[in-house]
């Protein structure tokens, strides 16, 4: 769970987080309001998650219960099990699909998570994963136990991460996951910018 100083605690922070995150999912107001596309459902989830977090963190119990019920109903329908106050600002859910997250998980800023991923306690302890900023988690990846993932690490599809990844901006893959490349998220961003030119 995020440290208290990294949580949404004011209306200004809530607006700032929503203004930062929601445009990543498109701005078609009618489609988003009706939640008729995959991206609109994910956008609605993000909105409800952040509103729920704000209410929890500011002890708005009645309003918080209202948002929590709406959030949990949507999460159960689409198997998006992301507890409040686990993900820092800039979370990007790449596709609608199952995501399972232990309530003790910490996800850093600007992380991207694909579907069919799990962030769970491992072995006999309740310790949960801690991801740095800018981490990308590929389809089907599993991150087990109290592992620490450094900033801008790219975790490959179907990887099983059961040991710390302390080197920044690399790619890991396999079962168990190990370094496969020096091309982490920063390198991906550079390539994307070059292709846009």
C-alpha cells in the first residue's frame, strides 16, 4: 500500500491525478459516460478508483461507501482486482482483463499494466511486490512475494518474477524472470519518439 504522503488527500490532488490519467484513455465524453468500449470501461474504473481513494483518505464515509460499491461492482464484473491506495499517479491499464493485486502491493508512478497479470504474496509470508516508477508489466506476468522492481523495468509476457530486479531500465523475461536486454521503458520511449518524427 502506498505511503500516506503519496496518496490523494485533497480535492486539488484528486483533480490533478484525474486530469493527468484520464486523457490516456481518450476524451470522447459520450462513449466514456456510457462505458460501451473497452477503453471507456477502463477509464471509468480509473475514475472510480481515484474517487474511492480520495474518500477513504479524507474519511468521507458515506460518499466513500457509494464510490466503493460502484468500484467493486465494476471490478468484480471485469476481474480488475486493484485495491485502493496501491497505485501511484499515472497508472495505465493497457487492456480490459483480469488483474489480481494484493492489498500490500506498491506500484510507482507512470506504470503500465497489461491484462492477466498477478501481483501477489509468495510462499509463507504476506510480503507483497514493490514496483518502481515507469515499470511496464506484460500480458500474463506474475510478480511474487516481497520483490522490488527498479524504475523503468519492462517485464515480459508470461514472466514469473520471484527475485528482486534492482537494475533500472532493463527488460526481464522467462520463468523465473532474468535480464534479457538493456532496453527498458526509457529505450522504448526513445524509439516511439523517433518513429513519430
